[in-house]
């Protein structure tokens, strides 16, 4: 029917709406601040607010949790710990079959910094946060493991007894005859890659509002959760209710996701449990520090990739060895990141022999989840770096090696060795167009000129296939064929759309796909307007989800770039079905055949006699007003819901071949970069990206998606990395340490298109939103490697990392300086020395330093000092570092006493925001003027949350706090002041043990 509409429009000189860059419907509200995000929406009277107490340790046993003081704070309704949550929930689904439990809160042990330890529910968020400060958790630290290869090394600390050796899964695959190909090939090339961990950092963090109906034992949850709705089943199971007793709703707007808001689901369970325990609705909004530290990130992966290569650069076989780091818990759908690309491990290349070894490991880092590109960046970084390595090794042009290995244009649909069915494409033509329009010859001349002048200039290339519309069954490839037969088939993709007509003939569209800024409402209005001969402004689109009322499926949701290819196409099918029935109704009224009916310009008319027509709204409303007058064969036209699933997405076969995605776009990128010889900053001179995403529905938004993906990929290439110390402390917990590209750092890419429509989707569209996240990091890396003439490149390409490649290791400091005490590996260190002057003789100052009452009065933020013995003190101190304030419990002991001349202090502190230990030596000597000169030196190590959020602030904050201490001490002593930001060791160690100590 839509084809008839299009031809009718073209006969009248009217262009279809699909394919035009019309103004986005969403923009008016979003650009004027009228977006309706989760924290903008009102809540029921009596709603409580939650905050989460999180672990400062990466790996530790929980010995005790004292919540009594927190519970006594006015306004606190409840404090939930692991046992409280366990009483009303069950373990989350673990991504593989193993005797392992996965809870949304720590039970007896914490396994990553930021893991929830307690949930505090109070009348407001501030009161809940105050209560969290009063909770005393006693930990016994364990050894931590951060590196995925280190996790499976003998003797590594084990996270879960059910994952012996930290190995959650291991599978081996073989396609074709890779052994023979390697044996006979004249060349073998290999590359080792460590792809870093990074994330997407949407502008809006997680949010949940949950309530529990005790009468029906049912939950209602509002969350900015993006799906997929397979997780609805996981949540319901964890809450111990059937799916029809979990109502999940989404707000009208979501401030970005790029995959990571799938990771809100453990918090849905946690906050829903709090609602059940308190008997009242509970709201929780994640702050930015929580999001960086403990939401989800992409996996980091260690890959060894080898290729058997012919003399002309033709790749004959690949041997993949992949070790996937999924963090502390293997939460569903992981290890999906590893297996989503299983069918695409040969990329855009015609390679028939493949060997694969996949290992999934757990480490003491945040659990991973969906992230834009979802497995693609990790695969293509290895594959495309290897292609460049092959070219250099054989003395060939990298672009020639790419072209020599591409799948032939006449081979589509093309079945890869590992099972993907690539739907359409002409990769050769796409490259020809990109090279011409992107002026590659000019860029090469520029490189030659720059190098002649001694500048560091390089060109990088990459060619990738962008999969979209995931096959739900690809994750079952982690199971053997026998295990799959026992579990039953899982496969396919399903999109859902409803088109309805109201009593005045207005059109409404609803889809089970929650947008995070992609413009769903605009594109759907274009698609449906074309079917009905209307204008997009005539179509009302609703993208909110309510699982209790709306049509949805386990595969519904907004993920895997499935909107244009699957969701919009499903809306087209639903609209066509309604249009077919309207055509039969109109034909009976206009006395023509149904085949003669066209929809155009707001009317339903005869194709052969356009003046014989009736208003669309009148025909559309007839099912409401006069159902008895409808033709017998017409049927109702009030509402049509379509569940669409493509037959091409089958389960893995007996040989583990899997068509992991329905559609496969193509991207060819090249870029020129220059590296400053002094600063070693990388500047992108020109970036060219060619895309074939099938039929383009809205050119402006497609280019917007490409720019967005390019920007995120630029961050992955040049700036972003989730960094951890060896002890598991998270080191990049603010946007001062986790650097994101801004508009000033992002160049304008040159974007080109060609269209080879997919034969598998209703509109011929393929995905486009994730591709540059897959292609850009390795394209830039190849260019940098070309500029520097190096073989190995590790992301992100920060200047310090490039300095190691260009200049070698930094030389050791000159001899003769002060020698610092040895640091425990992985600690963030604080060291210093100085002096201060205080009025009063050394004996007087000595007595003050050992008097609990004096110390409490002069230590900044000190709430209490207890004297255990003459040389052992405990203190409660509240300190602020940068954006956070925390309460710490310090324990300090004195050694090597030489009263009143010298003392050594040693102590530790712990709190919600961190932990640590410190040691310092302080000496007191007469200053010749009746006062005392204090000389000090100290060494401290910090860890936990403060190490991540306050690293660059700690030295300055320490000086300020020390100055405050000495000012107060001098005032107490009757005058004097600090010189050079002095340090009083006890005060500082009940304070430094709280600051230096408190930030371990």
C-alpha cells in the first residue's frame, strides 16, 4: 500500500516525507527547557528519598555494619543492608550457568569500589545522606585483581568460589580449516591489544521511583531504563513476583543513554525492595560521582589476534584469543558484549577460516553492560590494527590491503565464516567515492610535505561492518550446542508498533522503543504520514512505555541501532494494514475498486478521478461512529498492533554459526593527524567517514547520529579511560579526571553516503548510530602509528602515553634528594614536610598535642576525640574534599616518643568516601623567642572514592586543612601561626588519618 501512496504522490509532484530533513518534533520542548525527565516529574505525597552507602574498598569482607545511629536520626524511615534486601528479593540472573549469586547490594563481601552496602531511606535526600555518614562499616580488606590477564594467573585473588580462577566462561570455536591455512601461508602476523575500559556518560544519570502494593504484592516502577525488556523478566524474578505484577514505566524524555541506562536495572530491584520494606514510594536519583564510579561501563578486553597471510596481503585465516573483563559480577545480558560481534569477526573481509578462543573473567571493577558500539570497538581495534601491521610488514599500502580483502560486491547476501548474513553492500564503490570526495590524494601530498619539514603527520584507514538489530539468540553462543538444545531455542528480534485512529480521525502511533534523543517521534511521523497521505504534524507519536498497558515483547527496547531498521518499519506495516482497510471503506463510498484508492493531501481519493474523494478524517473516524455501515470485508480501523520479527535471525546452528544481527551497514574512514613534537597532542587535520546505512529516513538526523558517534569515539581514542589503581581504587571519578571531548576539541568530520537498501527490513534501512564508535578509535590509532612509525598503540592516545613511545621512559630523578618511604603498589600517595611556629614552650605544645580536648577543638571538622591509652587515640572527623564531604573514623598511635622533643604518629582512617593510612614524624624545638618551632614530615596513602574524586585536589586541600589546624593551635596557645602550611601530626593524623588517612 505504501508503494501505491508513493507513486501517487510522485504522479502529483509530491515528494515523500521519508528522506527529508524536516524539523524535529522533539526540539521545541528540549531546546526551551520544557523536557520532562524523571527528576522533573512529580511524585506521590509521602514519597521517601534514598541514598546509597557504597564500598570504599575494591575487595573486602564485611565484618559488621552498625546502622543504629543512622536509624535514630529524625526523618529516617529505614536503613537496608544486604540481609534486609535478601529477605524480599532473590539473586539477579547471572550471565552464564554457574553456582554464583549476583545481588544488587553487597551481602558478606564487597567486590568493587562503589558497590552498594546500605540503602538509607528518609524524608528527603539530604537527611538520607546525613544518615549515611553515621553508618559504621568494619571491613577486612582482601587482595584485589584488576587486569583481566592477571585475574586468570595462578594465585590471583578469587572473587567468586563458583568462578574458579576467576574464569566465568571459556569456549573455543573453529570454522573452516584454520590450522591448514596457517600451516601453508607464507606469512603470519600477530598483534596483542589491550582495549581500555570507558563509558558513555549521558547528561542525565540513573533515576528510579518505585512503589509496592502490599495487597496485590505488585510493584510499580518509573525509571529512565532503556530496555531491552528481556531485563523486565530479570527484575520481576529478582523481586519474586510474576511479570504481570511488575509495572515498568518510562518518563517522556531521557537525557541520553548510549546503552548505559540498561544498567539501571539492579537499582530498580534495590529501590523497589526499599519501597516494600518501608511501605511507601521511594525515589532515588543517581549523582554524577555515583554514575562514574559505579554505574556500568564498556568491557575492557585483552586480545591476541593472528592472521595467516598470502604474499599479496590476502588474509587467509584469523586466530582470535579474547579475554573479556566483565568486572565484579556477570550481570545479564553479559557476556553479550563479547558475543554480539561473533558473526562479524571477519569484519568487511572475505575470510573463510577462523579460530576463536573466548574467555570471560571477573575482576574487582564495576560490572559492565551495554555501551555504544557494544563489542564493536574491541573487535575492530584489533582487526584493523592487524590489517595495518600486515601492510607495513609486506611493504604494501594499507588501503590496498583493505581493498584486496573486501567482500565482492556481487556476493551479497554474504554468509561469513562465523555465520553472519550480510544483507547488502558495495564496499568497493563506497571506498572509491570516499577517496574521491574526501580528497585522499591531497591528504597524502600534505603528509609528504609535512614529513619533509620534520613534522609528525600520519594517515589512518579503517573499513568496518556495522551490525544492527541484534539477534536475541546470539548470547546463547556462549553455551555449547548440547546446552542450547537442553535450554530450548532463543533467537530473533521483535519490534512492536501500534497505529490508532480516534473518533475525529486523528492518527496516533505508539512504539515499544524508548528514545534517548534519537528523534523517534519525528521519523515515525514521517513514515506514517507517507502511508496516509498526511503531514507529519498530523501524526501524534507516543514513545513512553507502560508495561501494564502497552504492547511490548521481551525483545522490545531501544538498543542495537534497531529503530530505523526494525521499529520504524514495523510502524509502516501497522499503518499499511490500517490504510488497506480504510481503502476498502472509501472504495465502497466512492463507488470504485479498492485498488483505485490513493491517500494524498489529507484525502482518500480515486487514482483515476482525483476529484472523487473524501476527507481522510471522515473515513478514519467511521469505525467509531458507524461501525455497522462498514463493508463486510473491511474490518475495524480503530487500532492495529504489529509484532514484527525477521526470519533471517535463527538460533546458533550445531556448528556454532550465528547470524548475530539482521542488518549490516558499511563504514570506510580515513583521517590525517598531526602530532605536536613538543606537547605530543594529537590534532585531527581531516576526518572522512563514508557510510552505507541503507535507506536514509532523515538525512539530518543520520548525520547527527554520525557526529555523535564520532564525538564519543574521539573521546575513546584521545581522552577517556576508566583508570584503577592496583588495589582497585577508582582513579577517574570526576569529569576533571575522566576527560570528555567538548565542542572545542571535536573537529567537523566530512560525511559521505551511499545507499544499498537492506532486503531484510521494511524500509530498507540499516543502523547508523553506533558505527563510528567502532571505526574511529582504530582509524585515529592507525594514523598516529603512521605518524610516529611505531608498531604498538594503546588507547587513549594521551600525550603522556605518546611521550613514552617517542622519548622513552622518563629518567629517574637526580641523586641527593630526600628519599621517600616505599609505597604500597597502587596507592595514591601524599607526602610532605614543613614547619610551623607556635607560642609557648615545647613542653606546653607537647601537652596540647596529647590532650584530647585540645585536639578536638583545633582539628578542623573534628566531632570527637577519645583517648584509648596515653599513646592511642580515636577520632571522628568530617572533611570536605572538592565536591564531597565525608565522615571518617581515625585511629592513631604514637611511637618513638622523646618528650617533649619528638614523636612518630601512625594511623589509619575509613569512611564512606575512602580509607587510608599515614605516618609522620614531628619534632619540637625552642625558637629562641619563647615559642616552639615544629618541624614535620609525613607520608600517606589513600584509596576508595576520595582517590577518584579528590586526587588532584588533595595536596591543596591538605595545605588548607593544615593551615586551619595550626591557626587554631596557635590561637589555643595564645598566638603564633603556621609557616609554609605546617602540619601537626596528631591533629593531622586524626585529621590526616582522616584526610590522608581518610582518603587512603
